[in-house]
C-alpha cells in the first residue's frame, strides 16, 4: 500500500490551537448566545471599546486571583479571549486596516458572518 500525498505544508495548521482553551472559548460563546442572542456581539455600539474594556476586566480579575467568572464558572481568560476575538473580527468585518497592511485589500478572503452561517446551528 502506498502512502498518500497532500500538499498542505504551507497552509495554516489549525492543530496548533490548544483544544482545552478552545473548548472553554466555545463555552463562553455558547453561554453568551443563550443569554443574549446568537452573534449579539455584532450589534453593539462602540463594540471595540466595550470589548476591550470587558477583556481587561476579565484579565484584572485573574490578576486579583479570581480564576473563574462567578456568573458562568468559566475561566476568566476564556472570557477575555472571546472579547479579543470579537475585537479582531470587528476589524475584518469593517475593513479597519491601515494603508499598505497585508489585509487591507483582501476583503474577498475575509470570512463574514451572514444569514446562512448564522443559521447553521
């Protein structure tokens, strides 16, 4: 039997994402979807400022020695990650990149949430 060949050496390696941290991030997102609404984070005014502030609150809680969010029981760092993911996603969805940035002129490559992806669950 011959070995298979797959030319994926230059592609992003998603196996590098830590699985336990990812699972806790998904727990935070699921909690938020149940509490507010799916993709509610997209609808906020001043989203970047608010999510930066929320991420910092969770990080400060960690520095004070509080590991788990009292409302959810999920690690504060996972909550901070969710906020930072929203912060990054906002830039991609709104094309907030400086002139000359590698992502500035590639909106066709950005993954955007739309009605179809929103209804997958």
